[in-house]
């Protein structure tokens, strides 16, 4: 029987017995433990650690969030750490959904804001529900067909005679016609991708409503083959005006098929896996929020990479890539996002700030200096109850400092504050 386990970032996973309801420590099966160890080895080779092995019976998860399904049927849901004392599943799931929606620019098909607040399913069921709702709406609007060239042998003449193939026919088969003609079919790249995603969610869902709707839609798409070349079909996804009603479902389809930010699980097993690096998810959220609120005269650049730390042997080494770069007239802002907790109540412990983060901003400030001004530096941390008091400015000298961010709005709905101190903007 499959098991469903919910934990948070940096939680411990063990095969020993654990009290239920603990988001920081959970029990998993021996088979799930062994599979996660093998999976972690593949992540370590790629330079992105998934978890740390602590002995023969314990694992420590890293900063990935989302859903992971093991071959034995165990479903692991990893939620972001919500930096409050009254942490609960509902708040953590709401936070993760908001981050995913805005970072990937997804439009949820919820009936109202209240229904979103009350929606307390796991991340995988939520994604499946959103995809099925969009697909159901698309089916009601009509599936796009396309002409497909068919070359076949028939006893009657239809379409165009394939003269070359007909001349090569042996005399005993001259009464058969080699023809080519066009057939109006729903077999096109977009529909093939939707069918593949639908097959995946129909096998993965454990919700009765989602399962029923998925099988109804499968019957409607019975004539459409599933995609066998996902990347090629995604490149062939049409954007013309006749396909406008397909655009809303494309991000959900890409999300399920692991073509966006989620990390595809390598190997033969391919369950319902949606893993997000939390740092990258937070960075994408802040970038998306800023792009909607910056003045038209300001230019925002993500992951700028035209400066290097040093030069060596007629070349350059160690590319410097600030998360966000804002140019507004003569002033430049360098912003770096950090999914960490800063506590304004602990000045004796440097507010739990990381010295390496300050070194990083110091290098960005010197290398991305624009003439004639000095760039303004900002570290962006998530808002929480311990970051309600403004911190003094951090002066690097020579006019460069960690300072107040540019005023682009009066409030932020999720973060409420996105600077290194808690003064509302």
C-alpha cells in the first residue's frame, strides 16, 4: 500500500519509528530509503545535492521543495519552512502554491479566493486538479484538428495517385493503387503533449474527483496518440490566434512533463515528481513581482553575466552573476535574493546574517559599478515576524552600502518586505 509523507525543508527521513505529525522528521520504508540514496548520488554528480546521508537509517533533506514519488509507491511532499511558531500544513502549502504560481506565471482555475484558502490537498493533487480544469475547459471550446498527409495502398483511387510508387508495382498488383491524401485529424503536437500529461496524471492521482475527470477526458482524447518526443513537440507548439485557447494550459502541461524548473528524476522510473530548488523559486518569484511593478523607464536584468572576478592569462575567471540588476537613469541597483531567516532581534549575533553573502554583494558592487554613480546594494530575505524592525545601513565604504530598496509599491502581498530590514515599502 502506498504511503504519503509530508515534511519540510531540511527535515530528517529515517526508517526508524517516528511520532506522527512531525514536519521535521518522518519515517519512510526501507525501499524508499534505498531509492532516495541512489537518487541523491545522481544529484551529487550534477553539483546540486538533494539530501545528506546520515548513517544507515537516516537522511537529511536539502532545500528542495515539491513532490517526489518512489517506485515503491511512497509519495514524499516537501514544503517550505514557514518561519513562524504556528506552522501548519495549510500555511506551508499556500505559500508554496503562491510561489509556484507567480514564479512560473501560472493562472489557477479556482472559483474564488476563498476556495483557494480552503483547498488543502497536496501539491501533486493541486497541480493535477489545475491541469484537468484547464483541459476540461479546452475540450469544451474545441480541440484543434490539423491535416496530415497519408501515403497508403488501396483498391480504390482517393486523393492523389503516387505515380512513382504505382510504376514500381509488380504486374500482379496493378489493380491496387498507391495513393496519397490528407486526413483531418486531432493528431498534432499540442494534443499529443496533452494526452501524455493526461495519461501521467490519470495514473498518479489518488483523488476521486480528479480520477473521474481524468478518465472522462481520456475517452474524449482516445484518438490522439501520446507524445513520444516531448522536447520536439514543445518546440512545435503553435502560438497563432487559432490556438489562443491552448495557451493557458501549456504551463501546466510543461510543469507535469518536467520541462520547466522542476528537476526531472533520472533513470527508468518516472513518477509524479515536481522538485523545485527553493532558492531559485524564491528568486523567480521576486523577479516576477518586480517586473510587474517597476517603472517603464527602469530596466531589469536577471542573472547578468558580463563581469568576472579576475583576469588570468589573457582571459577571465569566475563569472559574477547577481540575481537581479536594475538600471534606472543614472542609478543602478544590485539585488540578491536569499531564502534565509534574518532576525532583527539578534544584533549580538549579527542578525543571523551570513558573512559570505556580504562578501558576494561587495564583489558585485565593485565589478558592476557604473559611471559616474555608485551602485546601491540590496539583500532580499523573506518576511517573517522576527524581521519587523529596521536595521541600520551596512556601510562598505567609498559610498557603497547595503541600503533601502527602490520604492516600487506600497505593499507586498506575500513577502510584505523584501529588503535586508523590515521597513514596509
